[in-house]
C-alpha cells in the first residue's frame, strides 16, 4: 500500500521545518540585550571581536557589572555581586596575582570559589558565585559560573582589574610618551633578547596561563616618583618630573599593545577610573603621558622591562602602604577588606 500525501500536508510539513530551523538559528545567535537590562546571572561574551591582545577588566560597583576589554575592544559584559555593607569591595587598580580553577576559601568554611583570579593576598578575588542582584559577598566579585570560565581562559598574571565607582571606556593614546621610541617594535625586540630571566613571586600560583612577566609601572605625582615592578617585585625606582605640577595627573591605567593584529606598532590603551561620577576633565590620557619625564636611569629601566601587556598607572596619591599594598601592586582608593 502506497501512502498518498496531499499538497496541504507537504506545505504544512515544510512550514514546520522552516519554523524549526529559524528557531534553532535564533537560539544559536547571540541575543542583543542592553547592558543595563541584563538579569542577575546573565552575561554577553564575544571574543571574536578582538581575537588577540592585552586584556583589561573593569568592575563597576554602582552598576554591578563587569566589563572585559581585549586590545581596547569590549569582548564581554556580565552581572556581578560585590561586597555587602560591612564587607565592601575595595576600589582601585589591581593586577591578577594568582589563578586557581578549583579554589576553596581558607576563611569562609572552605567555600568553593571556582575560576578564581586573585586580586589581593588578603582575600579579594574574581570568582564564580551566587548573584542575587545586589552586593552580597564578603568583598570578592562574584560572577556567573559560565562567564567566570570564559574570563579565566583569557586572563594572565598581571592582567589589570579596575574596580571603581565610575570608569571611562578604553581609548587609544597614539603618543608613546616617555617610554617608547619611534621604532617601538625594534626596541622591544632588542629588550627581549637581552633582558635577564625575571624573578618569580614568592607564592607560586597553582594554575597559571602561560604568559610573560607581569610588568607594572606606577607614576605618582604626589611623590614625583616612578616605580617599576616585575612579577610583583620592585626592580627599579626613580624621580619623575611632572610638567605643570600644580595640575593633577588624574587616575589612568595604560595597557601596552599592538595597534591591530597585523600592525607592528605599539600604543597605550587607557582607562580612567574615579571614586565617584565626578571626572577630572582637565587631565586627558594623552596630556598626562606628555607631562611625565624621568631621568635616563629610570627610562632605561623601563625600556629594559617593557613588553606588550605591560601596565602603567598614574595616580595623585603617595606610594605609601595606605595606597600600595606591597608586592600585590594594588593601588587602592579604599581600605582593603579581608
């Protein structure tokens, strides 16, 4: 017996098939949702927008959002949960000190902290955790589990993390300032072939992403000084001469990276950060770099340690224990919490 299928049945079947394919395609494609409309636990992740380059992370406490930038391009945004009253998350500039995919808290009942990126040895970190939609942690920055896995895969030791009440989007500063020559690529190649093997931190990370040494350069207008740190250790310091010293330098984070995937030039990409929504409009990133000078010894030390991914931070604070927590290289605007 041969079944006879009518034209109406065929059309109905084709319609269902097309509808199913459209639904599958829609489910596979990223959904466009406004950042401020993300529900607790939601995130967006688009690493293809910038396949390579230095990574920088911005945590906005008022918005309870985490923004991830690679080579100056935003590749991810996520909801988060920061410290609750009495355990506020400290604000400032941090660098990732340790990575541990299966970390457990030594302070809070061995609580799991998956995909942990440590920011301070006193206990502040980025990790997966519960997100109720408001600040609820003991000081850490909690993230959705799936987002924390993706973030863990793109960070390295030394990746800058800016935690602030407000921050600017990354911009490109084409002026190389005091630390780069006109032929930056040749300079860095020379440095890479002659620099000594870096010392490792006293505390060896359990899990790390392969990368070069973490280079951090701190410039303080308050003390007219420059400090260079390599893998958490001070390797050089010297005097900074600031043009128009009566004007603040402003709070800026510069990350050194290539102009593009195939471009041989290197530039600083910058993010400004603030304790409040009030912004210092008189101190632009390019203007800040142009105002900083150092003697020959400190410039040579910078060039001998410089590499793509290096971080330079300008502050108007003194480089005391109140603003820099030893080898953590944490530039804090609030008191650290445990």
